[in-house]
C-alpha cells in the first residue's frame, strides 16, 4: 500500500514536472515571438519616420510647384496680352494701308 502511494506521488511529480516543462517551452516560444515581433515593430517605426520626413519634403515641393504654376500663369497672361496688342496693331496697319481710315 505504501508502495502504491509512493508510485502515485511519483506519477504526480512527473506530471507536475511535465507541466513545468510545457510552461517553460511556452515561455521560450513567447520570448522568440516577442523578439521576432520587435524587429517588425522597429521596421514599422522606421518606415513611419521615413514617411513623415518624405511628407514634409513633399509639402515643401508642392508649395514650390504652386509658386511656379502661378508664375507660369502670369507669364502666359502677359504673352497673351502682348499677342493681342500685336494683332491689333497689325490689323490697324492693314486697315490703314487699305485706306479704311481715309475720310474721302
């Protein structure tokens, strides 16, 4: 009877030992997962920082592009006005040469 009780205790100790080993294994796997996830988190942080920097640069580029666009529109307007004035002068010169402005 004492032998049976000792055998039962030995079985319980084996079960506890197996449970502890399983828990240790789970903690080791968890640690490996955390380490692997940390690298991913670090990469994400790096990419977010890069995106923030690129976005800041893009804002500056967009402001510069807007200034160039406004300048180009002003230049096109000036060119269009000059062309209209030149056309009016040419038309007036042709009409004057044709004698349209003569009162006789």
